[in-house]
C-alpha cells in the first residue's frame, strides 16, 4: 500500500520515478537509445502501438471475425 501510495503521489506531482531517471541516464551513458516520460508509459505505448506489415493485421482481423462468427453459432444468444 505504501509503494502504490508513493507512486500515486509521484504521478499527481508530475514527478518521474527516480528509478526511471536512473535507467535513462544509464542508457545514455551506454550509448543506447533512451525514451522520454515514464517507464510504464513507454512500454504500454510499445505494446499498444506497434508496427507490422499489412498482412498481419488482415490475418488477425480475419481470425477474430471468424471467432465472432463461430461464437454466434456455438453460444446462441438468448431471445427474451
């Protein structure tokens, strides 16, 4: 509870976590590419907004659409 309270206070104050600041300094010292903002923001953005060829999205959308269609027949909605 104390740790998440600390994180909340940092967030409300607009302070970047000291560990994130230290990580960015170590990356720059090592010559690696760094990022701006918070650690969580960086990794969530990386996970949610990724780049892939168009065929990957077509395949994912097709599989998802087929699953939705199959679920319509396998788990019929109740009519009231």
